[in-house]
C-alpha cells in the first residue's frame, strides 16, 4: 500500500499559486481578465488536454441540473470546464492540499466559485452523503490509487441510482517495466498502474455495469506529436503549462511518458460505467 502522504508530497510544489500568478502576468492578463481557455494549458493535467476532456465528458451526458463529482480534481481544471460547459454543479475532491487551495483561488478568479466546490480529502472516504451525485468522473487518477475495488465501492456509494461514472486513466498494456520518472510517480514503487481488466473487475464487483470502453493510444501519439511541434516552435514552455505542476523535471517526465506509450507499455483508456436504476 502506498502512503497517501507520499502521493501528496509528489504533487506539492509549495509555490504553485505564485507561479500561476506569474504566468498570468506573462500572458498580459490579470485575475479579472483571465478566461477558462487561458488556463487550459495548465488546467488539463492528462494526455490530450482540453480536447480529451471534452471528448470524455461528453459521453457522460452531463446536464445543467446534475451534481457532478470530480475525483482527484487536482487544481480543478476539469471541474471548472464541466461547470462552465454544461452548467452543472461540481464537487471536486483531491488529496493534495496545495492543489485544492490553489484551485479555489482559480475558481474565484473565473467567477465559478458558486458552481464549483473543491474539497481536500481521500477519494476512498469522501465526506459526501450516500446517493448524492448524479455523475462522477476521474482523469488520470487511478495510477495513484492501489485499491481500485475500494475506489469503485466509494463511488458507487455516493452515486445516485442510474448514475454514470467515467474513468480516463493511464492503464497497463503489458507487464514491461516503465521508464521513470513519469508525471504521477518518480519511481516504480510509487506507481499503482493496473490493466483495464483490473478496473473492470473492480467496477463490476461494486455493482456497476460497464457500458463503454475506448483505448486512446493513437490519439495520445498524435497529441504528443502536436505537443513536440508546438514546443519546438515556441522555443520553450508557455507562461501557463503543466511544467508549473510537474516541477523542474517536467521535460523528463513528459519524454518518459511518450516513450512508455510509444512502446505500448501503457495507454490512456476510457471506461464508462453505470449504476443500475432503483
């Protein structure tokens, strides 16, 4: 079992909000003039960025009257996107205190703090009532959660009957050793990768029905090519980007992620599961 403090320390930077304020200034913006699209390069901490978020969340059929749970919300990027795009209420839960506190400030900057509530805590024991959310999703989170069965059971608990749970995670394709560090772990001992069948087993064991699955490896490879082209043209990282979240070894983590996906050791995979109606 991986100590949750190890996971939280991996993501904690210590000066994240200051770095984001500096990036906003470099864009020629202020917190008052910042837009959701301005934040997209740093808000979407997963393969495919905003394009992947939209393609994934559209499958959940989120409505304006829905109460939606963002599991492992990070700084709340997907939470803000969902609230603004679908008009829903969003609750985000994340283990890393700095991410949550930073996310709250960003929500206030964009005027979304009435639509998005971010909470610090474990997604394996959320401070939410039973059957209190209509939809739930997580993007690149399960790689830090060893007990997939406990996660599925907790999401089942908080979802209303008929609710939908979407997962977009990096999943193991074969048993070959990954190249580390990667964005979610510095060493293999801190990684909780699992194959799609392990997720399916956890979901069905909790009572979910799997209603959709899609391997996004080809999409990921195309995204990496666009990323490399854009980085070369820019001559350096953008004012707001994932390097602010990943720290000084961000280029190594990204390159290793590209290698691992290219060699078909891992792939981003979507799973959509449904809780049976009452």
